[in-house]
C-alpha cells in the first residue's frame, strides 16, 4: 500500500491542484491572480487552457485505475510540469518576479517534474 502511494504521489498531488487551477482559469481567472479577461477571445483562451488542464488530470486519474497507462501518464506529468516551470522561469527573467503564489507554483512544478523523473528511472 505504501509503495503504491509513493509510486503515484505525483498524481495524487497534481490531479487536485490541476483541476482546481483549471476551474479558476476557466471560470474565475481573477480569483487568485491579477487577470482580467475583457473580450470573448480572452475568455475563450482561458477556457481552452482549462480544457487542456482537465484532460491531463483525467489521463493521470486513468493511470491510477489502469496501471498500463502509468508510464505514459508519468511522462505527460513530467512534461506538463516542466513546461509550466520553464515558461515561468522565462517569465521571471523577461517580465520580473510574480506573486509568491506563482513562485511557489514554479517550485512545486519543478519538484513534481523531478520526482516523476525519479519514479520513471526507478521503474525501468
């Protein structure tokens, strides 16, 4: 049981956070962040981001139920988290330092990505 928790910890952490952030981006982007979409196109972009986030969360959830998806889901989790973190690091250098919530998010994304790499290496 403990081994299963350790093996899937990146999913147990990622899924609820990604779902919550997806719903915020899709329906209330100004709830946690200084984001104020003004046009239908801007709202559409945030809803599309919500859809991507929810699709990944669904895939990771599927990997918890069907073990043959675990490796692909872990790779997608690594890429998802690294993509977010690298984008944030680019923003830090080009745009400046964001709120502490987003700094913490970047730190968490890097930890999850590297933990996923560790699990992937350990499983092969």
